[in-house]
């Protein structure tokens, strides 16, 4: 991994948006279905907001700037790269996270592969 990408990820750790902080609180420390989810995770040439490698899910939390053409195209390119690596990309607007966290978590849960053990499953 390029040192500047790792450095960029560390800066993003410290500068999380309120929406990212709120979602992270619900996801960290295996709180969400017992899954290990990383934040600001370097992946190839990008830094994913959140990633669950076991479920092959990348979660992006977007501010209003992502609605502008240059960001839309950049996001498409990022999403295509993650998809080519075998990950499903879930994108949420900041407002969705801040005002409807339960719905966001339900959507993430709905994309966890059915063969992946989750918290509470018994053999």
C-alpha cells in the first residue's frame, strides 16, 4: 500500500463527518451483527468509508458534494473498481444516516450474504 494512501486514511479517521461518526458508533467493535467492519480502510487506490471484508460490502456516506457531476463520475469509477474486486457498494446520503439510522442499518443487513454467520446464529 502506498504510504500517502495510508496517511490519507489516517487523516480521514480524524476528520469523520457527523454522519460517519454516527454510523461508526453503530458498526464498530462488532456491534452490528457481530461483523468486523473497518472505517476509512485503504483498498487499492481508494479509501473506503467503511468495509466489511467478510460480507464483501463497502459502505460510503456521501455529503451534498457527491451530487455534482464531477463527483458522480468519480464515484462511478470508485464503485466500478470495488465491484471488480468482488464488493457490493452501498451509498447513503449524510441526511439518511443522521435522520434514519435504523433504515440504513436495515439496508446494510439486507445485503449481508445469507451464508455468512451473524450474531445470534446457533449451530
